C-alpha cells in the first residue's frame, strides 16, 4: 500500500508568477537569481530599516542576512525589502522632528504596499529605532499574513574616561548640554561625553522607546521570547535571527495563528503591562493603540491607563532607575519580567504567540527575577507601575506622565506659555523661567505641529541646569522615552482641536496630582472662563508646509487614539473579486 503524497499548499505568491500571462514575472524572478525551485517556494518579505541614519539602524541589514538564511534553509525564498527610517537622534530639537512620528505611518504603509503588491506569503520584520518597531508591527497586523518581528537590539553603553568610569548613554549628552549652559560643565567635558556615549551599533541603551517596544513585541506574541534584549552587536543575534526565520517558515507552511489572531485585547493588555512593569517609554501609549487599530480593536489611552494603574513597577531601568538593556539581557531578558508578571497574575497566559503556542507555554523555563535589575512583585519599586494617565479640566482626553523615578508627584505653579517648541527651547536655554513654573508648550500635537514632535532636548536641558525637579512641563506634543522629570505630554484634546490647553495664559495656576488616588491635572479656572477663552482663541492653522506634512495633518486622529491615519477597515483586494 503506497503512502499518500502530502499535498503542497498553493501559496498566495503563486498569483504573481503562475500561467502564460505572467511569464514576464518569472523573467523578473529569474533576473533576481531564482531558479524554478526558488520560484515555487513561498516568498517572504524581509523588511528592515537598516541604513546609515543612526547607530540604531547601522547593522540591521547585516542582521537581515541571517534571517534570510534561516528562511531559505526552512523552504522559503526571502526578498530583502528595506523601508524608510527617520532617526529621532538626528531630528531632535529642530523642525525635522515633525517627521519622526510620521515615519511610523510611512513604514506601515510601505509594508502594506510591498506585501499586497507582491503577494508575499509572510513577513519578517527587523527594526531598532523608535518608530521602526511599531511601524513594522502595524504593517504585519494590517496585512495579516504569517509574521515574525525581531528587535535589532540595543547599543552597549559608553563609559566615562578612566577604568572606573560610569556607564554613559546618549541622554548624558543632552544633560551635559544643560550643565554647560548653567556653567556647571565645560565644553571639553561635553565633547568627551559626546564621543563616548554611543560606542556601538544599536538602539539607545536605556528603557527608552525602542527597547520598550522591543519588549512589547514579545508580550504581544509577535516576537521570540528573549529576543529583544540581546545587544545589537552580540554574536548571539546570528543564530537568534536564523531560528526566527525558520519559525516564520513553520508558520507559513503550517496552520499557525495570523497577526490578527495574536493581537487580541488580552495581548494588548499584556503589552501595556510590560511597559508599566519596566517604567517604559510614554510613547508606548501612542503605539499600542495604533497597533490595536490595525487589528480592528478600539483600544485607546483609557484602556492603556487601566493596565498601567494595576501593574507594579518591578524593573529598575533608566531613565528613572539604575540599569540598562544590557543588564536585562544578562539576567535573562524580557522573559524574566514576563514570567514574574504571569506567575503573579498580571498577564493573560492564554494569549497566542506566532508559534501557535500560548504565552504561558513560551515562558516555561524563563528565569526568576535577580532581585536587583528585576525585582519580584512582592518587592516592587512601586505598586502601580511607572506611568500614569492624568485627567481633568485641562486634559479631558487625558495626558501622560512617566512617574518612575520621580521625587514628587504633586506640583502647583503658574503657567508659562509657549506657542512652539522653538519658543520654549530659547527660553530654557536662556533660563527665562522660575522654579515652580509649569512650562506649557502647545501647538505641537499630531495635527497642530503637524507631526507631534518629542522634546527630549528641552527636558534634558532642565535637568542639566539643575531644574529638572523644580519645574513641571506640559505639552500636546510628545516626550522621548529617555525623558525624566514631571513632564506631561499628549495633552488631549490638542490645541489645534480646541483643547483647553489652547486657552491657557501666563500666570494661570495649574495643579498636578499624579498620586494613584488622584491622577489629575487642572487649571484653576471655572468652566465659564475656560469656555469664553476658547471661543475667543486665535485658531492655530499651522504653517502651510505642503507635501507629507499636509497629508498627515489632514488624516491624523487624536493622540489618545494612537495618532493613526486611516479608518482601520482594511481588506485584501483579491484577483477575480
């Protein structure tokens, strides 16, 4: 009796090369160096943001080659698909920052255009700079074909000169600028820090946006457990990427869950939990709702806030803490944090991962907390996590504050209002502000900017001037994942949408109470006065900048919805339908 022949599935990519009419497509594939066997295999888009835009991106193309090796060894034909990346580091503190958040949408759109245009059978995503990671994950969920994501890894920290020099990262450069302006450091000292703080390729070394979203990719179930914290230049990345490529092919060849099966409400709550537990970037509260949007799940800032409020801070990571991504790697990676949260009831262990196994199954064997870099829940740094959403008459849609490492959660002071980041930057550089002030920067939201610039430069200057814990800052723009201090961003509605922030005047008293029992931000004005001022306000129409900024401003939704730019109703166009 003969063994029945295993039926080979028809892959989506066959659409582009099957039949007489598509002989020209086969010519293009042969032109790529593919033979008949290669063409008949499933075709995989390997999307990366490699290039010379920043150290984050520098070695991603090399890493992608390892992923391609794994894909080919497991029966796939990989196609390298580089996509645009905008460096937050090179755009900081000037008009180019308008394009940082926009690049997230460009990346997601590029993934969709390539996957749907070429009918790729799967997606391998590899990114390291801040907006790369959510942009690639958004594209995966939008296209809903078998997908695996791998964070390109963090840079190693630099070191102050001398054998006993302390670790350095890029934030130290920003804060040293402030010390120079305050007369507390020399230009030679600044130059030494500048040269030493980024000694290798990889994302910024702390729990800033890139490393936060790397952990998010694991918590969501889109990435291998343990992958995100392996430093970018470690040799371990090569086998990691090959294995991830092989795992992707198992999903393509088998009946593994698709991204929209994986990114459920439970998975999104898991993602928020790991952000809270690590004192991660406030930008995650923008990116997680955007990923949810691609899955067709309404998941906004209030949903994020609910998870933040119930999840303890257990990882002592910079900028609010002591340790770096490298240190998390040495104690076992993100799996240590996820395991502790799972065992203590803060994660949904039944959520699916790209392997077809549950998150709980994937975390079997993850090590226990070391007690220093990662603590047990019983020894948490704080009981309610490292981020908080504040609401009140000044921010009815919410505003976001990183509370990890803050000396005080309460502040009351007069508003000092600036109409743009540039105005605020000039005032801070000249130290034209007073202790106790609440610096208000408006017209920097997604629509009003446009582009929702982040303002690490200003916040780091304040710390460098020794004023980081003596003033508060409020904006409808963003802050960097590296920001520390009483810095409240994402104020909603933004000024361009008629939010109360547009009504503030110099001297208005603002009361901030970020304690768990309050979580409030209010201006001491009655509703009648607020309403009158808003009715009389000068509408900010923004600069007529044309091009990409014009298109973005016309389509972007509020920050509490993730600043997304399309309806979310994505369906595949199929030939013959």
